[in-house]
């Protein structure tokens, strides 16, 4: 049985930053990703925390990610920004865009930002919560390599394609945070089960023949089950239209995998929308959100979306237990 070692969030961020630079990332490319890795551990999303760091390093070394680029940000319309990640990490490209998106949304009331030639952006909710913390209603969409077949089909056409939305609480925090993929479960969870040598629950995925499977190896060769059947595929297709087609990014059909060294840069995309909802609601937005939160929280057993992450932050405030086996692997990389 693997033992664990408790690390503070600052230690986790520092370790990730050092390791990414050792693998070939510039400090500017490494810093935003290291901060996001620490945030994933803080929020109890281990699949996108330190566990993903070896994959990031592998992709730096094999050329799936260019760790030295500087993203380009352009304003192509009065309320629209485009960001070229240049096959670097998604996080520094998103950071560079947000520096202009947030003031632009406050000025215009609503602004959009398209990111192309990008990569896996990790926890999508992490990004839109930053917009909410800035007082904006934030929406985000990101496409991924194809892993979901159309309802009734067997060949993957779109990725797990998450979408997220976060609402501000009016006090510099987040009132509601929704982050969900078009699949029943994120593909990273299937990969995590595979690494652990565990089976997956029925209903998560299909094998190459379209039959349901509980074997993660078979699942990773097949397709992910869409959440809600045809509705999940429709939601994923909506994300593909925004994050790939409207961003000028590569379709999931043509993107290389987010795992393994094969295929070159995936060049997937993201799309973000930031809204000054006070301007559109006649300043009623905050009270409407508060009423929604109150109505949900008042019901025994109900949970406001985003509540689990807030609870995890309380648990991890004094540190996070990390597998010593994983730490040994990371220290070797560093």
C-alpha cells in the first residue's frame, strides 16, 4: 500500500513549477499551470493535480507542447478577443487573454474570447471562477480529442467537451459554479482507474464494438458514454461549435490525444464569454442569484453546484496528502 506525504498548497505549486521548467517550460509557461495544479489539489480534483504533472512533462519533452512560446492576443472586434496559444500550454494563453477580457467585459457589458492552437486546459471551472471572482458571469467551453460517438453510432466524433459557468456572489467570491462534461464521466477518471488497476462502473464507456464495458483498457480503445444520451451528445456538439469551429481550433476529430506522446500538438481550443450581468439585469442579478442559492441550500441533502469544491478547500487548507510513489516519480522528473 502506498504511503502519503502532506504538502502545503505552496509546496505543491513550487514543486510543479520547478518540475515543468526542468522538462523544458519557460517560467512564464510553467507558472500559470503550476498554480492551476495546486488549485486542483486544493479543490479535491486529484486527476488534474500532481497526478497529471508527469503527462505535462512528457508532452514538453516529446514536442506535443512548446514550452517556450509567448501567446498572441488580438482584438478582432470591439467585444471579441482572439488568443493564439502557439501550441503552448492553455493556461498562459488564457491568462494573457483574461488580462484584457475582464476590463473589456466591464466596458462593453459582454465580451468573448477565443483561444486556438491550444491544449488541455485542465479544470475548466477553475478558469470561469476567476471571471466570477472579478464580478462577471463567466462561461467557458473547451473541446478535446474525439472520444464520444453520436447517439446511436459507434465512431467518436467529439471529445468529452466540458462547459462551465460561474456566477459571482457580489463579494469577490463565487456563488454558483457548474462544470460538467458531455460524457457521463471525465475521461481522466477512466485513465485514473486504469493506473490504479481498477474497473470502471457500468455506464461510463463503450468498447470499440459499441458494447458497454467496465474494463478501462477496453474503454480507452472505445468511446465515452454521453451524459443523458442524445442530450449529452448535443451539449458536446454545442461546445465543439464554440471552442473549435468558432475559435479556429482543430476539431476533436483531427486532434491528437491528450495522453501519450503520439501525434504532435493537439491544437484544440477554448471559448470564454464574460458578462456584466448587472448591466443586463438592471442590477437585479445579485438578488436573483442569492435567491437561487437560498432555495437550493434550504433543502436537506441538496448541494449548491460548486459546494463540493468549497468544502474541499476547507479540508485542504492545512495541506494535501500526496502519494509518496507519485512524489518519487515527480522528483525524478525534476
